[in-house]
C-alpha cells in the first residue's frame, strides 16, 4: 500500500461534490431572497447546474486519475490510502485497545465504484439540468443531488466500517430529501418517509453486525478484518457462529439499502421523486451499496458458508417477485422500479454463489442500461406533459426518434439480447449458479424464469410506449422530443449499454475477463476460502456454450412474444385482467407483501398508538390528573361559600359538628 501522505488528493473525489452542494445550496438561499422583490425570478439559481456538473466532472477526472495510478502498480500492491485523522482512540494512544482512523482507500473495487458513481452521475446531472429547468427548487435540487453523490463516494472510499456507515446514513438522508422533493403533492412525502423508515431497519442490522465484528476482531478497519480472517488457520465453533451472525446482520443491512426481500417495498414508491433521482438511486448510488459491502468483506461471507446460501435464496426470490410484478404495471417508471428490484436480486444471487466479480459486473452494466432506461422514461414523460401511464401512450417513436432509439438499446441490454452488456453479465451469474450444483440448481432455474419475465415485460414496455395507435388525448397532449441536453446523455449511455459487455466476456470466447482480473486482488481471499471449503466449480466449454445458447433463446423468444403481444395496444392487459383478475391484482400488488405489512404491522401499530395516545394518555392519565384538579377546585369553591362572616351561621356549624362528634362517640 502506498504512503498515506502522498495521496491526500483522494479526498477531493468526495469533497468536490460536497463543495458543489454547498454552493448550490447558497444559490438557492440567494434565489429565495431575490424572490421577495421579484416572485418570478429564478436567478441566481440558474447557475446551480453549472456548479454541480463542474463538481461532478472534477470528481470523475480524479477518479480516472486514481484508476490510472492503480494500473501502474503491481496487482498485489494496487491500493492508495490517505488517513488525515485518528478519529476514535480507546486506551493508551501508543497501544490502543480500539481505534478508528478517518481515512480513504482506493483499490480496484472502490476505483470501479467511483468511476460508475461519478461517470454515470455526471450524465444524470447534465440530463437533470434540462429536465428540472423551471422548477421552483432548481438550485436546491442540485444541492441535494451533489450531496447524494458525496455520501455515496464516502461510502465506497472509506477504509473503515464506521466511515462506510456515515456514507450509508448519508445516502439514506439524501434519498429522503430527493424522493420527497415535490412534497407539496403529499404522496412524495409519504414515499420519502417510507424509504427512510424501511432503511432504518436495515441500518440497525448493519450496526449489530459491526458490533459483532468489533467483538471478534477488535477493529472496524475493513482491511484488518479481511487480513485477520484470511490469515487465521481455523476458528472455534463460537467464533464461526459469531462470524456467521455478523455476516447475516450485515446482509440484513444490505437488504434495506439494496431493496431485497423483505425490505424492498420502499424502492418502487421512490418513483415519487423526479426522474433524475430515480436514475441516480437505481443505477449509480444507493441500491448498489449492499453489493459493494459484501464484495468488500468477501472473506467474511465466504467463511460463513450457510449465510451465502441464504443470500442466494433471498436474491432469487427477490428477482422473481420483482420480475413478475413488473409484468402488469402500467406506470412506465414502476415497470423500471420493479425491474431494478429484480436485477438487484440477480446480483445477490451471484454473491450467494461466491461470484463476487460477476455481481459487480452486473452492477456496472446495470448502471449503464438502467440509467439509460430511467432517463429515457423521463424523456417520454417530459414529452408527454408528465403522463406516465403506458396505456395512454403509443406510437411515440415518430414523435421522439432519439429517445426511441436509445431506449430500445437500453431495453435490449436489460432483456439480455445476445452480445449486449446485460446478456454477458446476466449469463455469467446464471452460469455460476449452475456450476455451484446441488441446491443451487433450483436457484438457477428461478434465475432462468426471471430472465424470461425480464425479456417479456421489457418489450411489453417498448411496444406500449412507442408502437401501436396513439392512445393519448391529442387536444391536450402534444408529444415532442427532449432538448439536446437531455438526449446527449442518453446517447452516451446507449453506447455503454451496447459495448459494456466487453468488460466481462465469457471464457469460451477465449477473451480476458477484464473486470474479474482487475478485481482479483480484492476477491482472491474469499475465493481461496471457498475453494478450500468446497473445491473449485468450473463448467466445461460445452456446458458454457449450452448455457449461452439457452440464455439467448430465452431472451429472444420472450422478447419477441412480449413485443408482439402489445405492439397493437392494450388488449392483452385487458384480457389478462378479465380472465385472471385475482392473479392480476396479486401481481400488481407485488405479491401483496406491501399491503400485508400495512395489515399485519402498520395497522396494529396505529391501533396501539391510538390506544396509548387517546385511551391511556388523554382519557386515563389526563382524566385522572384533570379530575383531581377539578375536584379540588370544586371543594374549594364550596368551602369558600361557607365563609360568610355570620356568627349565627358559624354557631350553627359548630353545633352540627358537636352533634356529629357526640354521635360518633356514643356509637363507638
């Protein structure tokens, strides 16, 4: 590892977006002051996208510099670090019992993530400058967007789990701010709250897992944890159990951030935010953090064997739920949202088989084509005057030719059509699941079924949006192509979606797997543990060709079926809803998981809250307190009336008292 002092420039990768956020925030405040004299003005907030995009461009350039610096080093030495402060020290500073440094680490894994976050993030920022133009909170939006990127960069660059957790919470906060950006509408604020609460469940799991690692290894430095697990000859049964529990709880945290069953229900509702937010959350930032964490701590998960199978099962189930739910959605953004849930499931299926590089490969390709599809959907919504219902679209390819062509490129990659980026990354995941054998055969079958569903709903979406008769109201809706500032990022992402598969070509093509080779120093410790425990799993070339052919056939067949079923309109949806209404409702409600939470958890909690707040607090406690005060006041009022100043009245009362005392004495 290189010396800390020589790489202080690493801090500018996250600090540039933070600085951009601060300046954009100041511009928003200045705009609010200017509106006191001129309510229609947007200056100086119009400068915010220039500042935000410049900050992102600077961070991207530094990320490229870091990547090139790492390439010049030997594979085993590819790490640049910078520590600026001893954050927490417990015990003797010379020999502390526990310490946490405030430091950054750039290695092949974090370098890959920073390139994706800053590169795709820059394109989303450029697109947003056109999409959000004219919004009252224009500058504020870019302040939040830059802050989001800063938090994600801190997450992937921090050298300790505590630093990761700071970024982890930062992306959670920014997602709350951005999902609820249009809070005046009401439901975006509710969606933001839902995302915030669901993620707190996962974050609690993250903390418990971190505490267990401190108990086991006495450190939160991730490099130290990896080194101690890799160098250990063996672990006691108690240590193995604690490692498994730590891995399981950390995976629970990943389920929250990366929207896995049972904590995935917040992500589809996150569509309430502006479309650039959806693209940033789904493609480049928040939802990839769980995959990053598991790859970073791959020896911990490799040494916790049964936890890997749990991860694979959860991933396969999530992929199936997301894919089947996307089949019946009418909102174009909801289709893409459930698609993201499904594709994240694929990534966790890969992690569950120990295919660390394959999971990250799908993270990268998914960032390309899902950012493209979300931004393309935003272009459609922009051109359709905020209409998102695909049943009210149709025939848009002639009105939006550039959006159409780029959207088709993204759809082809998502559906796994041969030779495109999604084909190679998805096929590698399924090949690893098949090669793992045993119980993983069932998960492989689920993955193939989900691949078929993906191709079907993707081309259903293309057909309903761009083909068939125009189903919109021509008197009120006039579709038009988006400006160049929005379509240019689509073109760049379309190219990346087409050629991105070159990063991980299969072995049967006798080409290097560039990403796997690049990540080898990070993934080697986990691979070594898995090989020692289970041996190596390799497919023959013949088996690989068969799986490639099967994947191609499934993608082509179901893409063809989905497109032709909907190219002439919505009759297929109407037929399905009429013939199988209960199944259509079940799938439309995401297997009733979200509504089940409302019935089983939310409703009882609300009833309990009502019981505590109204019956116990207001009626019982407040009633007793207020009743005691009222009684005392009434007694005082009555007593006051007896003090009349009349000697005759006082004598009468004294006589009555004497009579009562005499009666009591005689009775006793």
